[in-house]
C-alpha cells in the first residue's frame, strides 16, 4: 500500500479537531498538580509531623505505578461507586452518562501531583537556608518569608521540571482513549478505520504532538529566561 499524503491531511484535520480535548486533559491536571503538589512539597520541606511521613511514602508508592494502571483503576472505581455515591446524595445519575474525560483528568492529576510535588521540593531545596535567617532578621514572619522570599526563588528553579511534566502529561493524555475519550490520538486512529491507513494516521498524530510539545517547551524556556533576567536584575 502506497503512502497517501492526501489521507495524511485528512487524518491531520480529524486529529486537529481534538486538540482542545488533549489540551484539557493535560492542562487541568497540570493546574491541579501545581496547587496540590506545592502544598505537599511545603509539608515535606518543613517536615510536618505525620503528614510529611504519609506524603513521602504516598509519593514513593504512586511514582512506582504506571499511568495507564492509575487510569484503569480510576475507571473501575468510578464504574463501581459512581451511581451508589450519587444515589446517597439523592442524585439520580447513570455512569454511562458521565463524561469520561473527568475520569481521565482525575487520574492524570494524581500523576501530576506526584511529579510536581517533587519538582517543587527540589526548587525549595535549591533556596539557601540563609534566606530564611535574613528574612526573619528583617522582621518577616513565616508566611511573608514564603510569599516574598522563598517561593519567588523556588518556583523559577522548578520551571524546567514543570515543563517536562507538562509535556509528559500531554503525551499521557493519549491513554484517555482507553476510557472512551476521543483525543488527538484516538481521532487519528478512528479516521483510518475504514481504509486501514494507520501509518498516515499515526504520523498525523505524531506531528500534532510534536507541535504541542515544542510550543510548551518554548513557553517554559521563555519563562525561564524571564525569571532569570529578573533574578539577574535583583542581584545586579
């Protein structure tokens, strides 16, 4: 079978229509991961009793679980408990009517939380301990020290890892097809079901993923340069 450039364009069009879905499946977990992951990182950084221990082992355990397994577990749990839980609150809802993208977002958020908590913990560890002493000596309390001194240095230091995690989430979003979510990858494959030109479909999906990942990489690189310039100006 000869390679068909015309069908490649057809697959590109079909897959491109689902770019918003893929971006939702990566951006929503990224935002959830930033919010929750930062909290976990702060708990572990300050070694809060009990919580630091639980989070440390929780992160270690989840890091050892493949994303696809997390996704399937969330799907099975939701299928089993969704209707009983909704019924407990007096809401009549069928699992078949649930937007399966929500399951994928929840599963990918777990992956994002674990990865970003480690990224933020590394950023916090990069801040010199003397910064705390200097801030306290200037009359700042702990909350002011975090907001004005520590986090403005720790978050930029975390940007390279954050960019890598965002790219990983974008690629992991392709697994959402396993729970009946039609994203870029699944749309490209579906377009080839009639003529079996899967090579063209896979190439079309790859081109879109490359484009998205390059944009994300450029965005985070620009953010790194921006914060590096601000830091340079401050030290200068």
